[in-house]
C-alpha cells in the first residue's frame, strides 16, 4: 500500500481546522487534546507531516461517531 505525506497547510484545508487548532489536538496539556488524532511524522529538525491514511482513518472515525449518536 502506498501512502502519502500531508503537510500542515494541506491537513488544515482537508479537515477544516486551523493550524493552532491542530496543534491543540496534538498537545496533551490542551483541553482540546485528542489522543486519537494522527501523530505527526518528523521529516526534519523543524518539519512535520501526517500520513494520509491515518488522517483518513481519523476522519472516518469522526463520521462513525456522528452516525452512532
């Protein structure tokens, strides 16, 4: 299976959250922390990306939760 990296601007556009909201979901000290949020992949000393398949799985989980409610 081939997987692609998604950089922050693209991730923000795909899931409809700002960069700051995404970082909040990744920060365990934030009240908006989401342990199920896709973990970033470090590409360099100051560069991260996300796996497309993990982002899609996270989005599918949100949809499933909505449908179950």
